[in-house]
C-alpha cells in the first residue's frame, strides 16, 4: 500500500483542510473525464483521501502503517471508489446539482437588490442648519397587475416539463453526472406560459417613489445619506438594497467653506488697518463686532472660534475666519486727499 501522505503530497501533520485542498486539486487533474485524466491515479488519490479524511483510519495508519484493508490507500483494491457530484469536485464549474440526476430542486438563488442613488439640491444656508426634504427615486417593484408572478391574471406559472421543477438538468457519465441550470426555465423550476401584458412576464415594474430625507446640519456638497432598504427589492427572497441621497449644496455669495471653517471677507480702510479698529462681521447666526489689531495687513485671517459650520460627526462647530480686505475708496474728499498726501511725504 502506498503512503497516503505521499500520494496527496501533504505533511504527516497536515490539517483536515490542507488534506481536502490537496485532494480536490489532484482529483480535478486526474479525473477520468478531465483532459489528460488517469483513472488508476484517480483511484489511488481516492484511496489516500479515504484514509486521511477519516480520523480513525488516519490514526490507525499513523500507528500501524496500515488500515487492515478497511479502505486503505494503494490502488483499486484498497480504494473506496466514491460516487460524488463532479460539480463539487470542479468548484461549481458545471452549475451544481446532484449525482445521477438526483437531489432537491435548486431554484433561483437569493440575490440582494441593487443600491440606488439620487441627488437633492439645497441652499448653502439649509446645508448649515440642516433640513428635511423630499427625494424621488425610480424603484423596481412587484408588478401591480400580476403581483410579481409574471403570469397573466387568472393564470399561474407551471412546473418546467424539462427539469420537473428542479431547476437543473443532469447528463449521466457512468458513475458520475454533470449538472447544469435547466436551459428551458433558466434554473427557476417554473415557466410562464401566458406572460403578464404589463410587465411582459418579468413580474416587475418601475415606479417613482417619494421619501423624506433629513439632511444633517453641516452637510457639504457631495455628502451621502443612506436610506436603508429603500433600493431595489431582492430576488429569490434576497434583501432589499439601499438608496443613497447625494446632497448638492449651492455656493454662497458671502462665505467660502474650508472643511468645517467658513471664510468671510471683511473690508477695512487703510486707517483702520494701520491704527486698529472694531468692525462688524457677518456670521451665520448674525453680525458680531470684531477687533482689528493695529498694523494688520491685507489678507490677514482673524479667527472667531465656534462660528463656522456644524461638524457632521458632532463635536461642535468649526471656526469663522475673517479675511481682511483693504478697502480703497474710488473718490476722496479734498481733506482726505490732503491728509494722504501729507502721510505719503512723512512715510518717505
């Protein structure tokens, strides 16, 4: 009897998963129905796996180097030639099913419904404050005429005459059978003889639904809100997908947004920037008085903490950044001009 560990190419301390993985690989390569298959080699692999996959047989072999003829490895005499489904051996390549055409009906497998996405347009002010708005989405639902059966009212789907409702067909090859989805019913097990005129037999139709969605305070342009279970319905009993609402926020003529901070331009005169002053600054909650330090340069940012946009994940608000902009008058009085001329002379 050949060594089953050598036959499968695994170590003596190999785990059950490692043994199974090695067996499947070698059996796939040597199977008689495969290209370049070797029946003798296949039986040897079967026999080795029969020993190592059974804890008692493996223990006996490790102890005595033999299984006393009880399914040991070593060719046709010792091998227990198993009758199994090639779809398992070849990893589902042939579409599943059972050996020799047996097994339960397969039918359509549960599938999760698709996710949907739609957009909603809101103002900059609403994005800062938060707002609840209606959103519309085209969603696929069960046909209102046939109730989702796909059959014309008064009729019903019939059992597929080709697969007898199993959803699969099998092609026998001696001890083995190749299974694949039934070509007539496409694996459903049933057929619609008289399709519904509304949905043309699909059992589904697309309708527009309206939902209310809450846009959180501080939402940015592109913020996505998930409405769980509001997407496409699943198939075969699968779960419904989700609806994602993308907020499109209009730009503000007053504020520039930097993350959770807001930047606002504050015009100041040369004298106020040079000597210092108090100026009025607009904030989302209303105007405030802000001190401009003497000697402030154009473009300087003065921070007002906690007067920016609300943080989406909580933790208060960002800051307001007042950006000083030098306000040069287009027209000046005679006195203003004389004073500036005098200043220019002194500054040289």
